């Protein structure tokens, strides 16, 4: 969470708190990824074995810019269902 931009971190905390109020615990599985980490993920299902996990190559993911986080609900102490990616659009007219 510390790797997110302050504005994004604030939104993520609010999101998690709202889910907690509804008795849904969220596990944050990923926040910032550098280009190298993004390229490694992008390779899965393409040049490396496995199922495709991302459509974004290095430099094309919100994760590369501290603007995205991935969460999965925790049910009975275990991650349940698929990981959801939350991306925050911070820029308007080219400004933060
Ligand atoms: Zn994501």
C-alpha cells in the first residue's frame, strides 16, 4: 500500500474500509510493479508457460505508475474467486 500514490492509497483504504463494513475482508495482492516485473507477468501465457494474466506489457500498466492495486476477497481464511484489478485515473487534461 505504501507503494501507491497518496491519492490512490487513500482511495484504496476507503475501498477496503467500506468492504470491511460489509463484512468482506480484502487481501491486497499487488500494488506497484516495475517494468521488469510487468514484463515477466506479460510473458506468462505468451513466451512462458501458463495462462495469460495481464494484457499490459511493461510501461502500459497502471501498476507501473503507482495507480493500481489488485485485491481478492478472503472467505474462511482463504482467497476466494478471482483477483480484481482496481485502476485509478488521476490525470485529467494531462495534470495530476
Ligand atoms: Zn492489477
